[in-house]
């Protein structure tokens, strides 16, 4: 069985709501509040996965560089390296967001 993003989202959509929240919600089938909890759970899960992937990629960037990134930016005031690190973070964030969006 292959686990894909769409199967995870479909599985989350079938989750039942929290009992206390379900009692306060209207009972109609067309209520938009019924889908709030599964969609909120999916958003939190995807956000955590994205943050984890971003942190892992930055850790790899620091470990694979032939110099101490922290020393270069903090002590030597290497502005160019700081700009490159920021650009890499921004680029990775956009890639991760696009992957999550589908």
C-alpha cells in the first residue's frame, strides 16, 4: 500500500470531530464547521512536516560546508554568507510550500 499526500488528506477528512466540539456544532450535513477539525489537523501536520524538512536541510547545509558558518556570520561579519543563507532558506521554503500545496 502506497502512502501519498492525497491518501493522508482523505484519511484526515474522514476523522470524527472532537466529542465536545461535535456537541456544539449544528447537526446539518452541509455545515462547514464539520470539516474544520480535519482540515485544521491536516494543516498542523503539514506545517510540522515542512518545518522539519526545512530544519533538516539547514542542518545539512551547515554540516556539509567546509567552514564554520556560525563563526563566519557572527564573528567575521560575513554579510555575503548571511545573504546566501537567507536566500537558501527562502528558496527551500518556497519549494516545500509548493510540494505541500500539490
